[in-house]
C-alpha cells in the first residue's frame, strides 16, 4: 500500500513520528507521500524523508488561502528540486469567502499548474467546495498527472474528472462518509488511490489519523468493488506507480 497524502510534519506527530512510521510499515505501507502547504515546510519535510530512510516522499506545496507573492517566488526557486509531486495545491471556496481571495488562490493554482505542465510533474490537488471549478482549471491547464485528494463533488463533476483521466484518492473516513462510498463506486478502480490525509479524515472522526489506517480505506474499496483485498491492493499500488513513479 502507498499512502498518497499524509501531513507527517503536523505537530501532532512531533513526539512519536518514528513509531507512526513503524506502525505503517508493519501494516504494509511501503511509501507515504507528504504534501507540503508552503515552500517554507520543505526543510522539515525533507528531514522527515531522511529520518525514515526514503519511506516518506516529499512534495512542494502552495496551499490555497495560506500563500502570498513571496511564497510563489519561493515555490519557483524550489520547483526544480527532486519533488515527487507539487502539492498540496488547489482552490478552496469553503474557507476563502471573499472574491478577491478566491481569485488570488486561482492565480496561484494556475501558476503551479503551468510549472507542473512544463516539468511533467504530478499535482496533488485540494478542491474544497469548488470541485467543478477545479476540474475546469485542470483541464484548461493541460495537466494530465492529477490526483484529486479527498474530493467531493456532484456526479457529473466527478465524471468529468474520470473522463479526463484523473485519479481520486480515498481516505479512511469512507467508513463514515456516504459521499466517499458513492465516489468509490463511481470511479473505475483503475483511477482510485489510497490516502489518509493524516492527521485528519480518520475512521472515527475524533482520534488522530495516521498512515497505518490506509488499510481501512483499502478494505472498504475492496468490498465496494467486490474484489479480494490482495487484488485491490495490487491494482491501487499500480495506479499510484503510474501517476507518481
């Protein structure tokens, strides 16, 4: 299994990070992709990757609502380094209410997409409360290597992403989210990935989520697709390798 989205630099992992990684490995998680929120997270993300001997893999992010012009400049300065992807990047009309802020988030997202297209890098995308607009921007950018993380949208918007060849990642909160169940049914298994969004989106909604719980999402997908857990794991691992490696 590969956890394609986990915030292991979050302060909630500061006391037991290596134990969290050990539990994940024991559960069968062979890699964990760490999305950044800002370029200034990069040093800490790379420290974690080194501390886990390459088990964790680094992304360069520009999180909507958190960045300014200086962060865009810093993103450009770091972009040529060996990131597995650009993320977490995207747009968000749930937390960004004003039109000027939303327009600025789109500006940053479009900038990242242009860099990703030029460098042929995957993008790990956040699109809260604005899935349709995110799909429109992604399709306009020409980016093909796309992961839609913890995506929520109407059926037709999800179908547009499917038709574009994008990947959709499923977190452990699928066990308490009817929307995630419906999406897992709709999306072909060839376009599904696993994620935890640790420390968020856990199976019970109250405890700290961690990468070992990606097995919960795997089991739920296997049940929905009526496949064995082993076969589901093989397919999802292959999907992740097609996107990222």
